[in-house]
C-alpha cells in the first residue's frame, strides 16, 4: 500500500473529470420551449384533434395522413368533432401554424429531432411570396 | 384453520397477482376517459374523379411544332415545381417533346413523311397497365394505384436506387442528381418540391383528379388531349380509340401503355 496517495489522487482526479459536465452545467438546464400560436390558430381554438393528442401523437397523425393521401388518394380527414379537413401538411397544418420557426422548430430543436419534412414540403406557404 | 406451507404460498401468489392487476385496470380506465368520443374518419373527396384505368389520347395531328407543346409543358412544370436544369444529364422531365424515331422506334420507316420526321411528339409517363418500374422498385416507392391505375411515386419511400429508371422503356423517369429547389423558376406553394436523391415522373395529376379537375396538360391543350376511363365503353377516350387509328409506344414490350396516339 505504499502507492496509496497516488491511487487516491488519481481516483479523485478521475471522478472530478468524469463528473465535470454535471456540476459545470448545474442549474443551467434550458427550459422546455412553449410553442407559439399564431392569431389564426388561437382563433380556431381546436386543432384537428385535442391538444394533448396533437402534442403527443402529431407525428403518427402526419404519418397516417401521408400514407392515406399518397398511397390511397383519400384526402379528407373527418375529426372526432365532425369537422372536415384536407390532409395536407403545407396547406392545412401550416395554414394555421404559419410560424414554423416558433411553432415547430423550437420544440424539435429542444428535443434534438430533425424531421426531414421540409426538404420537400414548402415550409412557410404564407410567409414567402 | 389449516395453514400448511402450500396454502401460504398460494395466498402469497394470489395477493401479488391482485397487486399487479390494479395498475393495469387504472391504465385502462385512464385510456377510456381520455379517448375522444368518436373515431376520426378518413375518406375521399366527393368531388374526386374516378376511373378503373385512366388513359390519355393524344391527337398528334393537332401538334405541329415545339411551339404547340410549350404551353402544356410549361403548365405542368409550373404546378409541379419541376426544376429547369441546364445540364442535359441532370434534366428533370415530366412531359416533353421527342422526335418520331425516339417516340416510336419500332414504327420508324426508312422514308418518313417530312412532317412526321421533323415534328415533336408529346411524351410522358404511359401509366402502363403492366408497369415494369413497379416490379423493379425494391421499396414499393413506386406503385400502381389499385383504385384508378395511375402509376404513382411515394417520394417519402424512394431511396434513389434508379432501378425504375433502368426498367422503364420510355425514359419517363428523372433522377434528382442535385437539390432541385434552386432551379425551380417559381415555387408553387400548393405542391411539394422533391429533394436530392429521389426519382420523379408524371403523376397524371392525381392531386388534381382528387379535387375533380382534369390534368393540367389536358386542360391547357384545349381539346387536343383527351382524358378518361379506358374501361368505360362510353368514355371519350374509348370513343376516340374506336373511331381513329391509334398507336402506342413500344407496344411489343407488353407493358400496355395507357397513352394512345392518333396519327
């Protein structure tokens, strides 16, 4: 045990380095972003489904829409409330949520997900002319 | 009371089962409470045009020069965000003009009429009844739609392998070697663009048929193109095929093209 002091010092240095990111960033966690609603979205009050459903399942909903429109040609979605919608990301979703940067991107960036919708779909039908 | 070892073990087992049952029931109850009252319904628009197999009849007697084809090609490019790339090898084509000997290589004689030899013929995806591109696609990105016979592309699924381009005997498919967006003259916001690495082609304006409109080229041609159901004996296209001599491209290959040419 004559190397005890070296071993202990080494272990302490290792622990400090290994836990560095945790204590260095302590208390600096970025708050979860809140999606911003446009005036039009606020006025509409309801989306195609309930807010909780849209928060949790919008990707599944979009996936369903995509398959239905592209592969079967069925383009009308009758929501549980009886309202009819045309299933279109650019023309229906982004018609209300025309603020992609504040509505979509903030949460996607926070959650570090990179959906490739916008490689093809026009991201902001209302903004650009 | 008989409290044998076996009895105690049985009781323990039963009570642990009861303990696990409660959270399960709770989860079910929560699900029930959350579920919206009715299920959403997905349906077709009432305005949608329907057919067993869409077909086109092109009256080539009405087209004499490149100028006659131009408005048709322009309207298609405009509404589908088809890019204009200067490099021939990167060109994207949905509908275009080709000389007779390329359009009907099997029917090109030695001494053709001057007019036929020099005028362009309108060519596009033939929406074959037996499409080789569909068989070649490893991801089912391209498929023949059961409901109306259109050969469609699901760009989301296309992996860009280009087997379909090799399989198509009509060269109706183009590959995006580059990001097409900078080359689109004016982006139409109602239709998506494509991205680098996918194949694209004419879709018989399925997005227009779905809302009760005829394909854009047919509309722009003002009666020189005819569109209808091949399997409806009363349809305009059937009437034209019945009363005129029509040919199809590379018919001997057996792909059964749905685009007919009156010559």
